[in-house]
C-alpha cells in the first residue's frame, strides 16, 4: 500500500507533496543513461554491432530526462513498480484533487482501443449508445434500499448551483440505474417497447478513501449498459451474454485469461439479484474484478414503477440488467503483462504495434536510412499495422529502445545503413528479452515484411495469453479444508474449493485471511462435492483470493 | 420562449409537470393517423398507387402511438416546433433535474457522427486525446481574473464527499483551462516540450438559468482542445487552424454555411485575448454560436506559472489556445434544415442515410418482397451506405413514411410486389416534397442502384447547403446607419456594417435592439469604411444579430 500514500492529500495541489520520480515527466537531471545501462545495454550493443552503426550523439543535452530514477523492480515492490511504470510510460498522472487521475495520451489511447472493440460488440448485440445526465436527485438514490446502502457512503454531492443553495442535493452519478429507471418508466408502456437496450460511455464518481491510479479513483471512465426485458429469462440471458462479451474481450484482445463466474451474495452489486464477474489474476497474484454484469431482477423497476403491459394485457414490472467495464481495465493490463522493463501491451490493443528506430552515424548515411524508414513505415501502415517512427535527433537509439520497451510496444524495427544496403531490417520482440527476441536480416520487401510482422504480432498476442494462463493456473490451489485455504492464501495464491457455507462464514474467511470469494466459476468440476468449511454437500466450488 | 417554460422545475420528477406531447414517447392513444393525413397523405397514396400495394393492416392496434398530437408548424411557433421535433424524432428528453437533458439514441448517433469526423481531423492536425478530472479546486477558478468573473455565476459546487463536508469546495468543470494549466505546468519545462496539443471529449456543467434542449443545458457534452506553444504566432496559427477545421466541418458535413470571424472584445471568452467563432443562421434567423477557438495569450500561463526555457535559455510563459464544439451543434442542425415534416439531416452526418420500407398486402407477396429488400439492403450496406430496413408489421408503410421523414432520413426506398416483378425500387428524397422528390422504376441492379443512390445523397448534401446559403444571404442586410440596423434587426434579419465604435456603444445596441455583434467576419469588403454608429473610419464590418 506504499504507493497509496504517495497520493496528494485532499485539495492540495500536489507537486510539493510527493516524490518527483513518479510525478514529473520532465526532471532536471537526465538519469536515463543509468536506466539504459541497467535494462538493456546488451540489446543496444547488439543493435550497434549488427547494424554497423553507433548511435548518433544527441545534438545537445536535453534539458530534462523523460524519467527520473529507475523503475522499482516488480519483485521488490509490486505497488511501487506499478506506479513507477504508470509515470515512466506516461500513462497517467495525479490530478490536483485527492484520488483523481489525469489520463495522459498514451494511457487514453489504450482506453480508446478498449472502447473501439467493445463499442462494435455492443452495437452488434443490439444496444444503442445514449447519454443520461450525471446529476441525480438525492431522493432517487434512496428509492432502492440496498442500492442506497451500498452507495451512500461514497457519494459526491452538489449542494450549490449558480450561487444558490439547492433545495435538493444532487448526486454526481456513482452509477446510473436510478436515473435510467426514471426515464425507462416514461418510455416503456407495452411489451412492444421491450427489450430496451442501451449503453453509455461516461464518467462516474465514487468517493473512495483508498485510491490507486486506474484501479480505484475518485472519478473514472466506463461504459454502463442498461437493459429492460419482458421476462426474467431474457434478462438472465442478456446478463450472461454481456459477461461473455467481456470474457472474449479479455482473452482475445487484452490477453488476460479472466475467470468468469457468479459473485456470492455478499459480493453482489447493491441492487442486483445476481452479479456475474470476470476475475483476473494480476502479477502479484491479487485478483482484479475486471468487469461485471448484473441481473437486477425487478428491484429497480419496483422502486421506480417501471411497468409494461404484457401480451395478455397484464401490467408487469420489467426485468433488468446492467453491466460495466471501466478504465480500471487499463490497470489490469499493466499488472498482468508488465515486467521490470515496463509495460507490455498485447498487440491487439497496443496504440503502437511497431516502432521504427532509424540508426545512423554520419550525416551522409541519414538520407538513405530515412528513405528506407519512410518506405517501411508506409508499407506497414497500408497493411493496417499501427506503426510509429521515432526520428528525433535529441535521443539516442539506445534511449529509444528503452523508452518504447517501457511503453510496451510489441515490436521494434531497427534500420541502419547496413540494413539499407541489405534491404533488410532488424526486429525485436518486446516479450522475449535479449538475443532470443531478435531477428536479423528480415527482408524489407513488402510482400515478405508485412506477413512476417503480422505473424509475429499474432505470436506475441498468443504468447502473452499463454504465459498469463500458465501463471494463473500455477497459482490456483484446490483446497478441501479451511486450513488448506489459509495456507494457499498465505502463500499469495488463489484457493478453489467446494463452498456452501453461510454469509457469516464467508465474512469470517475475509476477516481471518483477507481473502474474499471472487466468484463461483462457470466452469465447475464434475461429481459430488463437500463444503471445505462445513463438510455439508456443496453444489459448486468457489474461488477465494485477496483482491484489489 | 414558450418552450422554455415547459422545462420541469428544479428537482421535481417531471412527468406530471409538463404537456405529454413533448415528453412521453409512448402515449395511450395513437394519433399518428391524423399526422399522416396532414403531412404527407399524397406521398403515401402515391406509393400505394405506384407499387400496387396497399399498406397491410397492422395485426393489432398498438398500445401507444410513438407520437401524440401534431408537431407545431415551424411558421406558427419556431420554438414549439423545435421542441416538438426533438420529441417526435426521439432525439432527446428532459432529465429529472431542471435544465438537464437525456440524449436519446437517435440524437446521440448524430453526436457520434460529429465526433467521428472531428476526432480524425484533430488527430490529423497533431492532437492527442486525453482526460482531465472534472473536479477542480475552487481556488483554481479564482486564479485568472476575467475567467472567474465569467464563470463564477454558473458554477455547480460539490461541497460534500463521502459523507463529509469538504475543506475546499470543488467546481464541477464548466471548462478545463485551469486544471489543464495546472498539469501543463508540471509537464512543460523546455521549448522541446512544445507544442503540447491535446483534446478531450467530456461533459461540462454550467448552471444556466434559461435552458433549451441541445442549445443551452445545465450539463452538455463537448470536446475541448488545449494547446501550449512557444510563440504568440504559433498560438494564433493554431487558433485559426481550429476555427478552420470547424468551418469545413460545418459546410461539408453539416451543410451549415457558418460565417467564421472574430468576436468583439465584449463577446470574447472569459480569459482569452481573442475568440474566433463560427456563426450560423437558424431557421428563425437567430444566430447560433456553433463553435469557438480562443487565443488565450499568456493569461492562463501567467496565472498558473506555466513556463518553459526557450532556445536561448530564457524562461518564458507559454502561449495557449483552447477550442470547443458541443452537443449544441445538434440543435444547430435541427434548426438549420428542419421543416414542418420534422428533421432533415445532411447525408454526411445522418445516422441512417437510406431507409427501406417493404410494402406488401397479401401473405404470399411477403416473401418475395422481403427477399428483394434484404438483397437491396446488402447491396447498399456493402457499398458503405448507412441503411436501415423497417420491416415491422405493427406499423403501416404510411406511418413509416412519416416517421422517417420526421427523423430526417435523406432517402426512402419503397419496395412492393410490382417493384419486385420489375426488379426496381421507388426512391423518395426527404428534401424535395411530393411527386417531385420521387423516382419510380430505379433498377435494383447493384451496378446501377449503388451509383444512383450515392449520386442522390451527394445531391441532397449539396442542395441542403445551397438552400441554407441562399436563406442566409437573403437575410443579411448591409447597413450604413444605426437606423438601418434597427430596421434590419426589427425584421428579424442580420445587419452587417462598418463598426469602430466603443464597447459602450455595442452594449447600447444590445440594450436597444437585443442584437449583439456576432463577429467581425474574416471575409471583409474592400475599400474605405465609416463606422455606421460614429461616422469615424472603420477597418472592418461587423455582423449584428439576435442570437441563442
């Protein structure tokens, strides 16, 4: 939790209050040379040797390095590593208000990649985007009993508008079920108005006490889907469909092998009958709830009088769902794939899939190198590959190698004078360190290069997923007693075992081990089971873990 | 202003307080038959006659019509027409809090079309998207003198968070210059960090007293660009570049012939040195400020200490710009192109460019018609045309004709049994009423149909712009005396005349005529000019008009 303490205190502009390494992109002394030496001197040397070109000396010393100090090694302090990577890869910065976050362009581009994929899926599955106001009358929040209980401690309230005290306090939305139902009640009359299936991309506010960039911030960005149906079965099908969309997204795009399942009663969303979740194992083996889908039953429709006339002329309350994924997912990507060299992005959601670093020494080499670089860039761009050239002369190639490794760019291409002569490039994979991840003499010929790069991107995507699956599976322990669970949790692992005990028992486990039920996974072992806590018959296994 | 009074009062859930015609999409009695008869009986009759198919009787009477009552004719009451169209075309609804708006899927899809276009242009011109927190410490707003003066009456303030009174009130962002500068100060050290060019898509809050859907709402959606530069010249060039992007967007996408120009000192943004604007003439000839770009000079950089070291080692304050377009633009589209039949959308930003209405009478006709419809739909979709089929059997073709006219869909295709036999379709243009807008016997052959439709869409796009230009130009009067200005304004027109008088004179004109200087247009007449108010030499003409 050390990293949490680095957050500025409430409302104090933060610069003075926190260590500069995490926070200022530009610092006075450039320490990147040290970093280079540490992380991948061998690679830059290899590059220089094989391309026959030393890095050009920077024309002048830059006023400030982009990163000060080193990124804390992951194994030394996972939380410090996490916040260091966020700063060094320029993903986010702290806002001036305690617990708020500025999402910087590179971090936002990852969010945009998430949006681009999900937005298409939501539309394909019949949902329309729309937008609800973020100010909700306080009385709305009070209408659904468990909802108000769950959210009232976390509310931000507007009490003054246009210079005047308001008659009724306004809640800055923590989620939109209440205002959505207020509107659905106006729009829905008949079964013919159903299903009503919408989504919004929005900011939400929850007054969290312990915050962590991306994972838990006072304000965050998300999408929230809201649907109304004529029957419980349809609502259940929808809730399951959306957790399935999230699961596919996590596996296929983010290369995160989440475990989909159902939340326990204790962990169910405030106002839902059932909550489905995707649970991801982070690099420190803590669980991250990465997306949820709720079957709300008729809880909100009863509270807000959202009714329809069914085919037989009967007035009924609608059955509803809601589901969300947020900028928290970006934190999940960092903590699943990153290593000591920084971020490691799955190609499918990487804002930059390939970075090209030109390498030349003498002025007369430059034009030929830059011409080849431009040609390769065009070739890749036309093939639909997200490519960036870093031709800055203020930085050495070695500095760039480290910088784009820190940013998690899946593939680096180096092109130097010897490569130009040979009509070839040098390729480095972000996910395979050292010489093993390098290929020399790959032809620049578009007909060869494009297929080669595409193939490598696919390999990296698959490899990241496989690595994450192996890590996950080697850190889940099947337990058949509470003792075994305690042992597994104490080792930092996840415990999976049959469970049919009480909510009180579940809370006891939490108190004694800090682990909670992450989910009853959809994938269940066959055969008779006995609850590891009570010895009673159990229908399902549950997964317990410490979590963010 | 009648329509404004229909907004629900603060914090009262609104259903009871307002006339149902504007607000409830589903009403108890379906009055659409009356609407059909009024608006385009001739068209549906023509359709029936030429396709040889009467509309199928709806299998049962629908529980509620989608629209109750008629849309007020534009000529009778422009404001009532506007709010009626918003309700009937399902663009937006009122939120529960006074002055807030729910943007419904069809209205949001228009906003998405605006976003899709501008987002690409912003990136092409070197800007990156990112996200700043919406909560701004109150003290930030006070740092720039004219900024606080301009915005403090409109602020929404969060005073309670997590159940506790906050030490410092938080402003819900009305615009982000202050928090942007707070962060820029941390990120910018050297001239090498410049230019810094970013954009965010976000919601903003301004506690407006008089609200109107899309045009002026308590919360609205927008993009706000923020840039920092090393020189005044660069900032000026950027501010001009962005107003140019907006101008092109307005002309080429929205078919709105805006007049770009510079705001007077009186009308300049609170905190800017110069404000550039695009001014649009609405159907009632009032002006709408549809987008602005500000040269902020060093006002915010001085207030926030945003400095950099220049190439000579001197410390300087950065030069800045900001620029924005909001959901207000959707209101501008409605009020520029709409007519008594409803919305009229330029094809380039229409969520649906072509709607296909199948027409059949007997059950045995249905399968052949639906097969042809599906084939035409695929053909158009593959050609990149945004096409929708409305095959609902709950509505008559006549009802659908009116509904999609109300929604402003540029082209309607009718396909009936006779069309199937002839392998042809009937085409109706939204912008040309009656028989003149209809084409019969257009071949279904993809090689003919696609080009034909694309050609028609281009014609409609061009025609809407030409019509709007003609309307605009016939309603701008060149004036050479204050008397002439008063006359023009009294007639509801815009007045254009040489102006070099004082801010006090400008305020006098506003007080006496309700007209303000909309802009000093970039396009200026040649030759010597005399101020129409003072008789002194004037360098420029200004445009005066009443505005939203």
